[in-house]
C-alpha cells in the first residue's frame, strides 16, 4: 500500500533534481542580480549596433541602387525615358503597345493586362509637370478608349496638376512612385523595344 502511495505522487528523482538545480540558479541570480543585469545590458549594447549596422548597410545599398536609377532617368532624353518607363511596366506583367512618335493623341503607349487597358503619357521634365501633362493624358484615354489613364514624370506634379487629375480621373505617377516601382525590381528594366515611326 505504501508503494502505491509513492506512485500516486508521480514525482521522480529526475524532476526533483531539475527543480533543485532551478532553485540554485535562481538563488545565484538573485544574489548577484546586479551582475546579471549588467551582463544582460552589455549583451544588448553589443547586439544593438550589430543589427543597426546590418539594417543601415542593407538600406544604404538599396538607396544607392535607387539613386543610380533615378540619375540615369534624369539623364535620358524624352524618347529614352518613355521607352524606359514602358519597359518598367512591361517587367510588371503588362503588355505594351507604343503609339506613333508624333500624333500620339496624349498617350505614349497603351498597357494591357487582362481586361484592363491603360493609356500612359510618360514625360521627362526638368521641373514639376503641370496641368498640360494631365490634360494631354486625359485626351489619350478618350482617343484610345482605355479603362484608365496614367501620367508619369521623373519629377513631381504641381498642385494644379493634382487638382486637375482628380477631376479628370488621371492617375499621377511621380518621382517617389518611380522609386517604389524601381525598388520592386531587383535589377533595373532596360528598354528593349523602340517606338514605331
């Protein structure tokens, strides 16, 4: 009967040993809590710069890549810029159809994906793009009968351009948006197709 009672407790010598070891470690830590906290802080202080340096290096490489891409865009002529933007959207899975170089009716190319069709005007500017760029793009949507219309620039759009775009339902893609598109690509898209004459 006494053997049965011992079994009912279910405490093995291994468990007792583990509990005792745990108690000893806890007592040592409590007696030397300042030292333990000091070592913990030291480890944290050594680890934080390591992880910050890894993050900074990764972010810096990304920024260098993006900046070199933007500098390249700023040095392109307007035809190269249009072809580059077209190739960038092509890399995103859009089929592209270039419009004639002259008489394009406000669209440099048409993007197609599934049932979506988008008239795109891509203009390289030395400063902010204004209302005229938005109006021309809007004409492209009407002429080519597309679902959407986008105006793309290598710089920014003016406040007036944003107001006009809202009224005409034109999506504006500026320098910051291009940075986002470039960052999604592991390598920069290169123009492969030239526009028909």
